[in-house]
């Protein structure tokens, strides 16, 4: 019988109470732990896999790791669900609608499995870390073959093999603080831009958010591993890296060294990579050194995603965000004053428990003051196990929808105004590929999507584009 890396062969189910714990236990940096046993290297021969990824860039990057692991077992990727022998859903737990989408898609998978029983199906990602989800899969979705958590990706070969061998549902989800894994393989989706994890987990525990429970404690990667990864990307012709973390500004705070995000940004800039982005920032940890690094290095892009969440101090306090509206605006103005041509976007939640009309008006006021380049807006979603799920939610759905609509109208107005500033101007665009309408597409340094007229030879290059038309969510232009 195959055993798991922890030596057991029993199921490991998620536990939110354990996931909440933070101890001073040392984070292990594991550089040699990923291995595919010889007898599993051909398990996927003549079998195709299909991965559907939900949620944030962290998940997108995890899927790139999962793809490489499956290919180490001789599986081959397909983008056609109907052709797949293995179907994996890499899920997101941040809001209820992400849940619903996954369960909706599972219906399609079940249907396919009825006509092709050999199909192996699996669920991973943040939803796999949730007790209620896994209980539901265990009880009502017995036909789902494997479930593995965000800390268990490394053990995918064994989990898969055990399920195939025993023909039973195999669940392995650890609710632990987590380690740093350095030798996971990666199959990148792009040849030009790459996601680079700089840290894992989150210790902020904003009261509405499930992430600190699904992703473990904050663990920064050591600078040398990150810099070597970026150097290798440069050698392989990559033009852009996005440094990823739930809360990148806090990078390094958990390392026993005097090295923070500003230092990392400068060192990554020295690798010569053409474009550096980072996400996501928390206003709380945004220090002056980081602002100076962005200002000083031409290859750090003038783009900051700075989640506001709410413009009401009362709600910010209930959310556990640890800043006031005044402090947020002060930082916003500092960024605008110091970083030339900076584009700032945000996340906003409406309908947090107890949000009054006046609280909401204060959010609108901040939007009017900051005039964001763009914003992701959400209705509060109750996540089981978080403190906010126990707060009295006394705002009606109708009212929440009304507030979201009003907020979106304002956000769109400013997004359009921000884009108008590009009309008839020349701007640099990294051409990433061919879009749905057959034209080229890429992004400006300020992260604006541009549909570009031009030849395919420009894919993978940074080119000058003249903006000829402006929409709320994108720009049109031609190469000059
Ligand atoms: N309900 C609604 N939005 C949420 N977000 C995180 N948790 C929730 C929730 N429970 C939003 C925040 C965060 C973004 C990634 O998702 O705005 O910044
Ligand atoms: Fe969630 Fe807050 Fe951590 Fe962001 S900083 S992942 S919103 S807990």
C-alpha cells in the first residue's frame, strides 16, 4: 500500500480551528522534498489532464506547479474538457459565488464521468481547505476521486496513485501553518511574463477573509531563491515578473534578517528583468523605502493595487484593517506625489455587517477623492469560521445590490476618465499574444489592457503604441 509523506494512509481532513493557530514554530525551507517515485513516472502515460483554475494569481501559479507535477508523471495537458482523463478544479474560497461556480462545474464533470467512468476527478485549492466543503464532497460527491489542500500539492503523485489503485476517494488536506517549498516544478503559461511567489500565507486576519485559514501563516521565501528564480527567467527571455503574495509589503518581516520589500524590489530590479510588478499590497505595511524603490528603479512598474475595502473608519475597525481613512488617503497621496504617472487600483467591499448608509457614503467619498484607475468591487460574503460571519448582517440584499450598483457607476466614471488621458498619446506595451478578436493585446506599464493593431512578430516585445480609442476597461491602439 502507498503511504503519504507523513507516514499515514488515513484521510487527512481540514480543520478550521487548527488552521487559525499561529505558533512560533520555525518555518522549514524544503529544497529537496519533491520527488516522483520511479513507479509513478509513467502513471499518466496516454492520459490527458484538464485543469480549471478559479480565483487569484496565487491559484494560477499553483496550477502551473500542478501541471508540471502531472507532466512529471507523463500526463499530457488538454484544453478540451471532453478529451480529459483527469479533471482537476483548482478552487477559490474567497466568496460564496466562487463556491457556486465550482459546484456548478462539478455537475458537468459528473455528467462526463457517467459516459466515461475511467475519468479521474479532483478538487484542490482553497475550497479544499474548508471543512464544510470537504464534508459535502465526502458525503454527497463520493464520485470525486481526489481532494488535496494547498499544503498538499507536493504529494499529488502519491494521492493520485493511491486513489487509482484503491479505486476510492482519497482526501489529503493539512490544516497547518505551512513550510516553504523550493523545488516544485513549474510549467509556465506564458513565455514572456511569469508569476514569482515571494511569500505564502497571511497573518493579517481581516475579519471577513478566509485566506489566513486556507493558506497558512506568513512565510517569506529567502531573497536568494527569489533572485535566482528571476535571473533564470531573464536568461530564458522573460520580460516581466509579478512578485506574488497575499500581502507583499510585509515581505521579510518573518525572516530573521534586516531585509524588507524595498530591498527585495531593488535586488530584483538589478537582475535586469524589463518589468517588475507586485501584488497585493496592504496599506498598513507600505513603507517609504518601498516607495523610493519604485521611484528609483525604472523597471519597477508604476502600478499599485491598494485595497481600500471601506471608506468608513467604523467599518475598517470592524474589518480589522488597522488603518483609518485618513491614513489611507495620506499613503495614496504620497504614492501619487512620489511615483511619476502611477496608476492605483483598489478593492472595495459593500454591505459589510452593520454598514449604514452613512458608512457607504464615506466609501463613495474616498472614491471621489482617489479617483481610482479601476476597482474590484464586491458584496460582503459570509465565510464560515471567520469573525465577520458571526456579526449581525442587517443590510438587505436589495440594499447591498443598490450600493454595489452606485459604487460601480462611480468607479466606472473614474476608470473612463483615467483611460481618456491616454488618447492620442504614445505608450509602451508588452505584447502578450493574440486576443479573441484576432488582434494583438498587451498591457501598459500602468497595467492597462490595450488591443493593438500590428504584426505577430511583436509578440513578446515591448513596443510603442499610439492610443487611438479609449473604452472604460481597455484601450485601442496601433504600433508606431
Ligand atoms: N466578502 C467579499 N469580498 C471579500 N474579499 C475578501 N474576502 C471577502 C468576503 N468575505 C475581497 C477583498 C479582497 C479581495 C481579494 O476580495 O476586497 O481584497
Ligand atoms: Fe485576506 Fe486581509 Fe490577508 Fe488580504 S490582508 S489575504 S484581505 S486577511
